[in-house]
């Protein structure tokens, strides 16, 4: 790393590394293999934020491994597939450790979802909202169906951040979405919780 810094210190423009065609195919294969494992009920669903960055980290590691071998003059050549394969082994080693760490931390997807909802409430200054409004305002990557919000809303209710408002009477059509009322200090609690993370 020191040699890399010293060699590139005089450069004023960014230098780009290119992947060899086979290395590029290998990265695409990794993406195709990883994506189903990030699905809501798949093995990596509880660490999606971390695991979704894995392939980018593998590509960067491959670039560093390549530079370590070819400096000072060979960095203009494309990164060969063997460096991507070596970086993949490192990436999966780190993935195994990340799974162990998240399990030790007791990572709870419902708790993470509740934090996301609470941050949305604080960011938008809501005093009340319907489940449908929350679903519309939040990421489809995290909440694919309206019902996916229910565990997070229930957890926030259990901890006093939200309470279920009075339901309106029958309208003759589709039942009205329940209204969740926000505790007046929920925004401050969300900011405090974010600061402690």
C-alpha cells in the first residue's frame, strides 16, 4: 500500500483498473449467485445491508491484489480472473465471519426494520400515518409487501413509539388502513438511538 501511494501520489487524474473479460464474467456470476441469497427469507436476509456490498468489495480486493503484483509498471493491463478468484475466496472468508458476528450481536431483522420506520417518521415529521402511507414512503427493497411492515409497527407499538388510533367506521368499500399515532418524543428517540449505533 505504501508503494502504491508513493507511485500514484503525483497523478492528478484518477486511474481506472479494467477487468479482463473472464474476470468480468466471474463478477457477474458472483452477482447472480448472491442475489437470491439476499431475498427476504433467504440465508443472508438478516445482513442484507452488509452482504449486498460483498461483490463490490471482492472487485476492489481483486484490484488491490493485482496492483500488489504488477506495480510499478503493469497497472494498465486488465485485472485477470485469477485475482478475482483469489479475492472471492477472501470475500467468502469475510462473509463467514460477518455471519458469525451478526449472530453474536443478535441481529434482528424486525428491530432493523423498526429503526427504518422510526427514522422515516422522524425524517418526515409525521404525527400520524397509515400503514399504506408508510409503505409508500419506505424502500421496496426492505418492505416488498404492505404486510411486511406489521412486525416493525408492532415492535414500535410495544415500545411506546406508536399507538393504534381509533379506527373509522365502515365505509362500504375496502376497509380503511389503520392509523398509527406517533409519540411526540419519537423523533428525539430516533435521533438518540441513531447516535448510539
